[in-house]
C-alpha cells in the first residue's frame, strides 16, 4: 500500500476540484434569467414584478431573474390593482442531460441541489386579465359612511384554517376539496366535543369563550376607505350635512377566514430550509357579512359573501405581512357587494320625503309657553332602555311630544327603541311612538299626561338672523335634565333637501330633540346636531319648527 504523501494529497485535491468543476455544469450552463411574455387586456395596464416596472401595454416582454416565486401587480387607472404570482413550473429542458454528466462523478458529493433556482423555468406566456373596474359614484347615489371591518370569530380552532395544496390548472377545485376534507375532520371533532360536554359542561363553556376572537381591523378598514374615497363615495368636502337623505352606512364583519399555501407541483410539503419556500405563494379566503345601515345606525339589510384574494408571493408577505392579502379579499368582496341588486336599491338617493300617514289633527295649546321657565316645564327627557337619552318638548296640553327620530332609533330598521319620558317634576311615564319621518329626523310621541303649558307649533317662520335663542335639554347625563343654553341663531341653511338653522351655542348630545325658542317662549326649532372635532366649538344645528307640521302631516287647530 502506497504511503499517503503531501504530493498525493495535492493530486487528490486537484482531482476533486476538477470533479466539482465538471459536476457544476448544471448551474454553469443554465442561464439565470428567462424571457417572459405578459399579455394584458388593456393598453394602459402597467405590470410590476417584485415592485419593479417591467412594461406597459397589451404586450410586454421582459427578462426575469430566476429567484423563486415573483410578485406581479397589474395597475390600470380605473381598475382595482390585481395581484398574481409568477411561479416556477418545471425544470428547464437542458437540466436533465447536464445532470447526467454529474452522475458518474458526484452522486455522493454532488453540489448542485435538485432545487437550484435557475434550474427551474417560469411559464413563458402569461395572460393578465384586468377585472373589477371602479364603479364610480353617480349624482343619483348616496355617499357611504364606512364604519370599518370587524373580525368576529366564534371558534378560532374551527373558523381559522391553514391549507397546504399544490398549484394546478384546476386550483379552485383543489381548494374546494381541501375545504370539504377539513369540514369532515372538524365535524368529527365537534361530535367528540359534544360527548365531552355531557361529562363536563362547565369546562366546555369556558373553552368556548377562550376560542372567540373579536377586534377591529383598522388596516382593512383603511384600505377600503381609500378605495371608496377614490371612486367618490366618501364625501371629504361636506362632512357637516351628512344625513339619511344622502348617506348610507356600511360595515363588514369577518366570521371566518382561510389561508392557502400553494406550492409548485412536486414541491408541496418540502422543508423550507432546503429552499422550497421560494416555490410557493399564498391566497386568502374570507367569509364576510356586510351590514347596510342608514345614517341612524339602523341595520337595513345584510349580505353574506365568500371572497378570495389575489395571489401573493412569499417575498411580498415577508415584507408587508398578511394584512394586504386579507384586505385584497375584502376589497374583492366589496366590489361584488356593490354590484348586487340589493345594494343598488339602497344606494339610490330617495326622492320621496313625505310620509304616508294621514293628516293628524292636534289641538292648539290653550296655555302656551311665554318664557324660559315655562319652556323647562314643557320639556321632557327621553330615556332609552339601553341607557341612552335625549330631549323632547310638548306641543299640546294633552301630551303630544316632538323629538328627533335619532333619539328613538333602534338597532334594526322599522323598529324604535324602548323609551320612557321623564317630566319636569321627575315623574317617569310610558311613551307611545305615534309617527316619524326618518328623512327629516323628526318624531311625534304621546304620553298620557296633562301639561299646564305647551309650545305652539306654528307653520309660519318667526325667527330672525342674529336673534338670541335658548335651548332646553339634557346634556351628557340625566342628572342635568332641563338645562338651559343660550346662543345666537346665525342663519338658515338648506342642504340635501333639508333646512337647518345654524346656531352659535353650547349643545351636547343629550340636547337632541329639545326646543329652540326666544325669550318670549316662541318656538323656532328642534335641536338636532352639533359639530365636533379639534378647533370646533359652538356650532350646532336645529330643524326649523315651521316645517314640522308638513314633515309629520300634522294640523294644529
């Protein structure tokens, strides 16, 4: 046996280097870039790959470096951004003969891992379809007061899911099959839980509470707000006169969501540490309920929807997190919602501001309010069962009361809150809602009580600009009932088919529905709202009282 010398070692090292250089031909001779063709559906479409613009128009060709899955974003004025992924689909054809050269030398020590990035190729032809064209607001449609998106998951173990599946042409079918299999597994687990609950019901209830997730997702809300603003549904100019005539409220609640990790075919479930993570992307699916509300917060209707996001590469998720993906799914759902007949029905501006109730005759007060003291005695507190409150005032000696509709509005449409009236002497009495006009924010109530004095509800305009006026109400707390404020009537303004008196006076939320009158006790309006915000003080509004008979189909005689 020959002695192993330094010279022999040098020869061995040289031979090993030669073998390595030969065996590296797989990576030496395969190019690191590939020419990719993109076909879009618009000459104005701009295509970005990993945040770098690669072209604009219907036909785009670009050399793309082969470094795993690539994030594609298609932008076009008038359309929602589309998210796609350029995913390696197969080995380059030249890989296999070059691999044969490696086999005699290196199978034990081969340095070219089978997942070497540039040994894969992307689809050469890629069609990018633009969809979800912006539905710009028209003059005949209301603005949208977007309240946000809330996550309300009852059982995080059941309603938050993660799936690993392979990329395929029939990807939608694969996703549905994976969901069905998961539902079967969860049904079996639920059956087991029900058996356990019979043994220890208290423990199961505690577990149920711990499985809930409820929180506001401000990032999702911000993205949707920006979209609605872009297409004109957010009124950034006029935030003062938003009302039931021109504004619809919208809120979303996500009750369930799924995340799909989609791997290149043949690489599913491989360890990320070996480089496989770069050969996958993610999609999200959300289960969301959209609540359509009026400006009083009443739920008019709701629509349940399931929507997918676009495709998001791992590099995009690593830099921005998962929120943009879920946000994209929420935006896709919003666009579906805005095309539904139900939404189109409610978004239309109403043209009828009249109520259908027949004319109601009310006896004119035999003894009317003539000063501030009388006014407090003829004012009431409207107390809600949910601990809210507002104000109101008497317009007849037999107990008819005027207030704002929003003081008595309920959570659900065509219902009113459970209310009572607290009189000036502290007595609490039952209240009947007689009629209301939501478009005008006015309501007529009735209590079984005789009042010594009441306000005269005239149909004539009696106020003057810059006159001193008073308001009686219950600001902030029931303990402050029959509080009196003084200010100046600045002007009468007409917006959204509504007339409003602008006031320079201290008004708080509990003043809503209270009387606005002068020092002689002459009624001029119904206090309805105020401006709030930084550097805003003493700007409030009232509904002119001379219009109330018409708004409620009343006849004072």
